[in-house]
C-alpha cells in the first residue's frame, strides 16, 4: 500500500478548528519522548553502577586459597585470590609470585603477599630418589626455621607471626607429576589435600580463613598444583599460627621420566632455583645476602642395577650390594645458587 501526502490549497474551517488540538498532541508526544529518554538514561546509569559495584566486590573475594599475594594455596584455577589485610590466601593455584618465574626450584616459604613477599630459605634440603625403570620417584624434604623479631607478637602461650603466616611455593621439573605434600611443625603434621578449581567457590576472605584454620586443626592443608607451560607450580595454603624460632619441615614427592641420550639414562635435580634472585622482588627474611642451605642426595636403583655410572657429581660415593651398584650418596654444606645434581648411567 502506498501513502501519498497532499496539501489543500486553502485550509478548511474544520481543519482550522482542529489545529490547536494537533499542536497539543505534538507537544504531548514531544514531552513523552523526553520523559522516556530520561528514564532510559537513569536506568543505564543504575545498571552501570550496579555492575561496577559487583565487579569491585568480586575483586575482594577469592577462591579457596591462592593468590595475588601468595601462592598460599594454589595453583589450580584461574581466579585471583586476594585476602583482606594483605593476608596471602590462594585461588586457583598460582599467585603473582607464582608467575614471576616458572624455572624449576625446590621451593621456599614465603611471608606476605604479592611481589612484596619475603622469602624464607631452607636451612637444609634433602632428596631421596628411587629409580624404577624409566622413571624416578623423587622426595624433597626441606627444613625451615622461623625467624624471631619484630614480625612476631606475644600471645598467652607463644610468639605468633603478626600476619597470617608463611606459605610454601615450588616449581617442579619439566614433565614431573606431583604426588603429595605434607608439612610438619613442632605441634602437628599437616597432610596436603589437593584442591581443584571447581572445589574452590568464591568466598569472603574471613570465611575462607575460618575454613582453612578448621582444616589445619583437623590435620589438613590445601595444596594447589597448576600446570604452567611444561612445568607444575605448587603452592600451599597459609600456615597459620607460625611461631618464633619454630622448625617447619616441608616434604613433597613427584615422579618424572628419565632422559635418554645415546643409550644413557640421565637424571637432573635442581638443588637451588635461586628463587630470591633475579626476576623476583622477594628478599630474604633474616639476612640481606641469601643464605645457602646444606644439601644431601640419596639415590637407589630398584629392580635393576646399572652396569656403570658415567656421570657422577664431585664428592658422590657409590654404594654396592654384592658387587652390584645399589645406590649413591652425596652431600654439601652449602648449595651453590642454581646448582644442579646430574647423574648418568647405563
């Protein structure tokens, strides 16, 4: 259907009578359009404010432990974890400090959150390795001693860390498969419970801390293991109620495939990742210079003994059983920065 507008050469008496009403209708329509526009503008502003508040609220929430500041629990999802008051709690597994450097490192305890966290280096590191065919089962045990100083506050029964406490962070060798982790203190043993991202709903910081404390009271601590490129990044929940001069032992295990080069089996252990050196903002808690821990490696072959050991670190001693190579032992009073333990056999 086609509409055609026509204009009468002379307005009729009827049209003249209706002209005021037409003008009034046009004014009403114009006023209505203005009112609708204002209403839609107000609605858009309200929605924008609501979304911004919701976004801000979500930024103050985090997943069952993990990060911006701490790998405290970590490494399994993609949600950043922030804790009120600078408390390091985890999200998916990796914290800001987790992603600063993904080079393999046996790990350290960290105190604080984010890139400003302080590194507490182990006083001793020990490796127990079992060679089983084409694989090596590796256990890393590290001893830490909490410092004594202004960081602690006197309570009724002990000097406790002012903040939430330390959390553990390490990066496994390429291709390694994480097995388990446990933390021993002077008061109890905490068995690591691997936290999956889907198990960590967003929770208010104070509620999360309550849940983590309850878990540690029952002998568990959250552990996050997140794949990053070819490595696995480990992070634990915050260890609450750490005490001055307290000894903390962190032990974790993993399985890794051996390298094969020209018929030779090779195993390389990273004894020190120098995680407080270049590439991070972390500084030692006690001294300005990073303290080098003592180290030891015990290795044994099961099921099949090698016919010869072609590569052996200086100072290592081979142990034999009925003439066959059964294992070796190696120790050092001071692990050098970025030092590796490499052994090759046929």
